[in-house]
C-alpha cells in the first residue's frame, strides 16, 4: 500500500521558562559597578555588626597601639550609610537613563545630567571608602604589630604604623631578589630622576580619567559603566589584600623622613612627598600595590578603547612601576602582586562583568531602504 510521505512542519519554538527570574530581575536593576560598591560596603557594615556581638570575629587580635587610627563604630557606620543613601538615589536615576538609552531613545536632559553624576560618583566616593579602611582595620579586622615578628628590633625607629607584615615583606624582597630592592635603588637617586619618578607616581591619580573620561565624552555609556566596574573591581581586590596583609611599606623603618632623597628632586618632588604623606589616612595599603594594579588596568582599558590616550599614558605607567620602589612606597613583592591583581581583574572580574551586563540588549536598528 502506497502512502504519501508526511510533510512534517517544524513546531513553533516555545520560549523556555526562565530558570532564575529573580536573578534576571537583579541583573536589570543593578549594574556591575553597583554590585561591587553595594557588596563591599554591606560586607564592611555586616562585619562591623558582627564585631558588636562577637568581638573575636577578627583576622588579627586587637592591638591598642593602633588606637590612633580608630573611629567610633557608630560614626563609621553612619558615614557608610550616608554614602549608600546618596549612591542609591543616583543609581536609580542611572538605571532609568540606561533603560531609555538601551531602548534607542533619547533621555531628557535632566536625566542625562543625573547619569553623568552617577557614572562619576564611584571616582569621587571610592577614595572615601579607602580612607575609612584604616579605621576599619585598626578597630574591626585587626592589624598585627611589628613586635610579633621574630626579627623585631626593640631599639629600631619603627613608624607607628609598622606591622608584622612589613618585616616579613622586607625579608621576602631579600629572599626573592638577593637585595632589599627599595634600599638598593637609593644608590641611583639623582634630583632629575627623583623628579621624573614623582611625576610618574602622581600619574596614578589620573588613572580614572584615562580609563573612563574619553568614553564619557563620546557618550558610550555601556562602555563607561563596564569600564567603571573593571576599575572598581581592581580597587576592591587590592582592598581585600589590605585586610588580609596590612603593611605600611618600606617607610615602616624611620617613617617618610628616612626615605626622602638626600637631594631635593626636580618638579617639587619633596613637597609632593609631604603632601601625599600628610593626606594619607590609611597607612596599611602597601600589599598589593594599588598604584601598579590600577594604573595597569587603566592603561589596558585605554589602549583598548582609546589607543592614543593609552599610548600617551604608557611611559608614565612604566615609570610608575619603578617609582613605587624608588621612592620607598612599596616592596618589590607588592609590585609583583600588583601585576597579579591586574591580571585577576581581566581574567576573573571582567568576564563576570560582561556576563552580568549581557542581559542588557541594545534596541534593534531598523534597516534603511536602499
């Protein structure tokens, strides 16, 4: 019996139900930079609350010699909560702007202005978080005093911020390289070289502008937000390092005065050294080198999205890597782990950022007729 073959038509595709509707909703409500900022600050607040009910919830035992760095926990918590409130208001406006822009529409001017404040707020407020870390380290997570190290010398002139890890990192430098790198570099100090090194060191403070500002000018908002998250992710990675291994750098021996070059450097290098030293509230930010990590991340981002800016910044970053040790701010070990923190940012943090924000799709463009 002859039968006609059936002409099977494909069934219409049925959308698969979302396996994580809550996650999808969160991905549309919070950009990556929001997760990093909210996550870190809530982590700090949670640890502070835990310290009230479990005083032993510390990395290192409480040491009264660091009371000079402490702030009352209530004041510390209030400052963080005020920042969270301001940032939350800006964040909701930023998300609104993002939705309109991703839909292919033009946001109103007032919302565009609010969005600029939102994307720039991490640049302004992350240093605020950084300055609070010193008080948090001294009063909550703990700082191990230098006297805990077997090599501690009671007769030595240690800086008041000196820790166990300073002595350990100094010895690590000697073990890895055969010399104490910051001290060894002092033989090359010349006024012109000191000035150049200080200029390169100060170039770190231009890193957010190098990484983000050109894209703000171009109004490439998705790239701006992704870049800001990469930048913040690198910073917060170094902050975790400060909590785990609090160290003040080679200045732990004799303070900044002992590490200033004998001859004043060009470009007001001595004056800048005093300005940086006086402005630095947290004193346990040596490991890993945030200067190296953040400058490298900013350089790579700049070369990726605005190559000419990156090429101009490149020699400053190369000099900065050397300047951190030449000027006595970091151990060679700090610099090596600064490179590691930058690599971690691109290998782990950036892919996570791209996945999280991959839920946002730009509005389809309507093809024009020929």
